[in-house]
């Protein structure tokens, strides 16, 4: 999965309407991402640039990305040099995976000068380099020193040099003879791998698709590249080149059967047959925006909430170890009644015991048929002390059983609470929601919050959806919001839903004096299953009950309630994005 030079050339064409636009705002959502907002004649456009090793790319975006409270230094540098600048040109050398954005901006003296932003899309070596009119590097989003690379350093005040470039063919202008000649010089036996080394800016999926067309779905080796196969391959490549030149490319994403996006290209993809599904997008920028948004959003949230993930994981493991030890201790108290029995039998047979005896056999008159039972004795103790020893051990075990039962119950409640916070964290959207969870953990004594300057972030409202039957459905984002939703906002006649014995959000169906139909309850149950730890499962049990039957015990942790009279549905989770049901 890579943004190749051919796909990048299509992105360049789609970005050309930005030429002539002025830079309005620049932000840096994360360490390796930049967003530049342009004012153009057609309105405002957001240009997204990522130098991340796993998702390097450049394209326009419609997604709102949350920015840090304090802009990083590189963002401030871009604002200084590009602020209110005008984009004059976008360049690409052949099918090299670099786009050059040429800006005209004023310097510190007020003179107009040329500044170039080089967006290098090269896997782990991806970068964003700012270059002045003399070809000197002003700075880069990732500095590369001699310890990182001896071949090409990227440091301020150095002359910018393009990355080393192999002599490869451009599929838009080559001939069949050029392809055959280049293939002969390669050691690869697999034809698709050979094509990747022959052509500049070609991704593996595109090379495999060409071979799939040329070989008519059969396996093909490099040694087969002659005659009819060479003619069909060249014809396929020529049609692809014409398609790109005429702007008739088809931006296609490949999805597995679970709906996860796996790869993309600028042509229709048929090589997977029925193993994969494909989805076509209206533009290359739309495809990239859609493809990476969800994955990058999750990665960004994990990065910002890494300390909470680590805290919750270690806390959960510690509680689990403690519970295992307590359950083991509780199991050892199961013989306490035997200890009491021994004490009673010794009390009834004290006259038979003499000091120094190691054991005594007596009749167990508590059991049917009075079987004989052997009781061990401590030779150092008197008969009375031996009896008291068994009673003492019984009382100790009995007390331990009561204390351990109580401690285990509290531990299980605490573990369920930690799991619920972890589940809410995995579903958090935005830094504000993470901070709400951070504040909740601070209130419960798990962490200590440092003082934050300014006003605290405003809490988000519950998620709101509308069922096909027109009923409003509210879903809590975290435990504190679950409490507010269930105990304060909900009416007694509303319907409360929650996944059975699985951490998740509280869900409320607003009845508003009406009878809630079964279809709405089923719809809300599917939403409840999605907003839970079981979102990727099937046949998820969901309890539902009128709100009047839901109570919050005194002293219970946030989000913890008890209820009676519930019914249970088994449903498949419903992603509201697929249904377009979200109102907020």
C-alpha cells in the first residue's frame, strides 16, 4: 500500500486549482502532519500533508482535524515564511514521488521572495522540506543528520539535493522494445516485480493489475515477456497512459470482506476476483482522504492518550493479579467447617486425650452411622489447647471468608470500571473527550492532574441519533455522561439499554409519552452493541428496561447501575456512519 509516482501525478492535477490561492492558515495537528488552508476564487481549500512513514501523502481534505493548544516550532516557522503567501506553481519531475509547491511570500524586510515546500513521499524517508530562493534548506519537518543517513542529510542552511534516483522508464512515453530491453537486464523471475523495477513511480498493485490483464488472469514470469504477452502488456500500459492523459482515470480502493480498506490505485482493480471488494471514488484526493482518515484518527488518539492506555492496562493487570490471589485464599477457607467439627469432637472427647498424643480416633456423631475419624494433635499442647487451636483456626478462616468475599466483590467492580474507561477511551473522538476521561480518573484517585491554564474544555453533549420511526436516541460518551444521561436527563418512561455483562455506553430512547415500537428498540440495541467493547462481534446480548427500573447504588463508581425486570435482545452491531443516522 503506497502512494506511487503515477498516483501522485493525478493528485498534482487535482491540486492545480490551488495555484494562485493565498495561504490563510497553517496548523500542525501532529508531529509529522501539516494542514494549509488556501483562499481561492472558488472558496477555501484545506491541503493536508503527512510525512509519516506509514501514511505519507498530500491531498485536499474535508475532515476537521483537532489542533494542539500550542503550535509546534515547525508550524510557527511555516507561518513565518508562508503566511499570506501566494501559491505560484506545483511541480513534479517525471513520476518522481516528490511534489514541489512554489510560493511567493514577503520576507522580514517586506520584499517578495520565492519559497518552495518539497513534499517527499518516500515511505520511512518521507519529509516536508522548506527551501529558500537560493536553494538552501530553511528547515524540515524531519531533520536527517549524518548518523541517520550518510548519503543525504537534510539540515538547515544546507543546499537542498534531490534524493538519489534510479534510471527507470516512464510508462507514459516508453515503447515495447524499451520494456523488453529493460526486463532482460533484471534478475527477477516474477514479471510483476520486474515491472516495479522497470518503471518509475509504479506501485505493486498497479504492476500486478497490468500482468493480470496481459496474462489473462494466469501466472506470468519475466522469461515469458515476448511475442503475444509483450504485445498485450504494452497495449495495457498504453491504454493506462491514455486514460491518465485524458483524465479518465478511475480511483479505486480495495476492501476485504470485513469492509477494511487494504489498497488503492488509479485504475480499476480486478486481480482479486471475489476475494476482495472494490470501491470507486470521484477523485484521487477523496480516495486518500477517506482511506487514511479513520486509521490516522485512531493513531493520533492513541499517541495523545498513550499515558492513559498504559495506566489503565497496568491497573487492570494489577487488579486481576490481586483478585486471583484473593480467590485462591478464599478457596483455602472452604475447609473451615471441618476445623469447627474437629474442635467440637475434641471438646466432647477431652477425657480421652492425654498430653503427648499425636492423634486420636473418635466417633463422628454429627454424621450418619457415626463413622470414626482421626484428628491430628500437637504433642506439645494440652488437650484443651489442641481444642482451642482448631476453634481459633476456624474463626480465622470464617473471618477471612467474609473479608475476602467483600474484597473480591469490590475488586470485580473496580475491574469492570477500569474496563469501561478503557472502552470509552478507544471510542473517544478528539482531545477534549480524552481530557474528560482524564478528569474522571483524577476524581477517582487514579491520577493527579496538573493545573491547566485558562478555562477547562466544555463537555461534549451525548451522541444523538434518530431511529427510522422518528424516536430520539441518546448515547453516553463516557461514564460520567452515562450517569448524567440515566439519572438526570432520562424520563422514567424512557427506555434504557446496555450490553449484557459487557462494558459499553448507556443508551436512552426518548419515549415522549408514546409507546416505543419494537423496531426502534431493536435499532437502539444495535447502536448500543456498536458503542461497546463487543462492536466487532455478532449476536451481542443487549438488556433493555424502562428507566424507572434503573437505580444507581450509593457510593457506586461512575457508570455503575443496577436494574430489574430487564429483557435481552441478541443483535448485530450497527455502525451509524453506514446508516447516516447521526444528528450531532
